């Protein structure tokens, strides 16, 4: 979705989209939370006690509160962005040399 909007906004430019997944909880726990959240949107009441519990659980599963996890994600994200920037710089230098 975001990649498509970026491509449309940058017509004529080469756009490469990347998604980086940082692990949180075991896959089955995350899938169960996603299933419950899906059920909530189709059949439940997000403002009910159950709805608030489901929303809190999906948030916890996808964005843990632990500061160590957040710091590691920030560090790894910084590395990914730096590598992407280096790759773009290298590509520009190679193109300029031709």
C-alpha cells in the first residue's frame, strides 16, 4: 500500500519497497491474537471489555512494551536504513562512472 503510493508520487523514479519484521512472540501466539482481532472487527464490539482486551493483546503481540526490544528494533532499523543508503550511494557512484 505505502509502496504503491510512493511509486505514484515518484513517477519515473526507481522505487524499491522493503518490509522488515522484528520478531516479538512465538508465531502461534501472534496468529491467535490476529485471529481474535479479525473476529473483533467482523463480529465484536471494540468498545466492550472483551474488545479492549483483544486490542490490548494484539498491540502487545506486535509492539511489546519491553524497552530492550524497542532499543534493539531501533538499532536494527538504523542499520537497515544505513545499508540502504549505502547501497543507493554505491549505485549512484557506479552510474556516474559510466
